[in-house]
C-alpha cells in the first residue's frame, strides 16, 4: 500500500491519509513495529517532514498488536480475522455491557472504535471470526454476507453414525422469544451442506458448509437429522464428554472487498476434539 505525498506535510498526516479509520494510537503502534517506509527508508518518527513526490509505503504483513484472550490470524487496513475461543461472545448481548466479548477486546487492543462485527459465531463455538475496519469495509462485508459471497466451513462431532456420505439440509428456521430456534413455515430459509469425514462407533465427524447463515443453523439441522452436535444440551445432545459444544468454525474464504484478491483463513481443530477421535 502506497501514498504519494501531494503537498508538504508531516509523516503522521500522510499516514492518516493511508489509514483514515485508524486512531493515532494505532498508527503509533504500527510505526514502532517498523511497518512504514519513506522512499525505501524505514520511517522512525511521526513528525518527520515530507515533501511533495515522496512515497510512503506500508508493509502488508507485520506483527499484529496483541489482543489478550484472542488469537489474531490476520490483520490489515480493512479487516481483522481471529480464532475465537469457546466461551467468548462475538459481540455484547443487549443486557451485557462488559468488554468480555471479541469486539470489545479488539477495539481495546487496537485502540479504535472503528472495528465492526459483520457476522458472529455462538459463544460456545470456536474458530474463524471476521471483523471489518472502517464503515466502508463494514458495508461491503455486510453486502457480501447478504449475497452469500463467502465460503464458510465448520467442523462438528455429532452423536450417532450419519448414514449418508454427503448431502444438504434445507428448512425454514424461526427464532423464538426464548432465543431457541425451531423449524417453522414462518421462518427464513436455511441451507447447510454436509459431508462425513469419518465415523466411529458412537460419533460422526462432519465438515459443514453454510449456504445461508441463520442463528443456530448447524445445531438445529444436526438435531433435525437425528444427530445433535455433541455437548449441545439446548438441541437434544445427551452427552458432553469434553464440557463444550463440539462445533468449530474451520475456515472462511472470500474475495477481498477492495482488491478482489482471493483469500482464505483457517483455524485448526481444537486439541480437545482430538480426544474424541477428530
């Protein structure tokens, strides 16, 4: 990413042109980590005077700020991808205003409120989660999710032996006031594609791809198929051997909303799943 200086200005002013949605604190952090260069020389201070024609360059890859409680998989001007741990909310619930959710932790760590949730995964689901940086990026990602222009894959351990090797589950899902989701003619269409990775005497190990992204979609579809996700007491699971929901957001793929470059991000299957043969 480059910016050619049009008029005399400070390095900070030029960097604000490159990153209009980022706070001064974020820019200073990146400066300390050696992210920026001027005419091929590393930029060391924000008050360096720049002349017309000089070129400020930002490295594409650098060590991202630490976000306590989160693993940052990738960070750039327009978005952040994390591997969300189980037990952490993606965004605050209406009645919860604490910072113990992924969105709040990112805003605090990166020093900006210009980070936005464009989708979410359940509190007890782990894995790949995407956040937009800046309002323009937020809108573009929301449009992509609305058009289903992203590939979202999950891994699940479910009860019993799924007979089919692969297939598609389609239904209309409705969220009740109790937050439970059921099949209903009044609901919205939900489509999940599944394939069996392997089977054990007690469980099936599934890779699932979302064509739509309704609340609790995978969990309800697995229950309706007679194979609830292991550890999912809300949707009829009778076992909880590792004290967690055995559902993980495995990967997320999409074209960059501005450059159109194909991108794909992966979060490894949790170690606890391997205790169950994953």
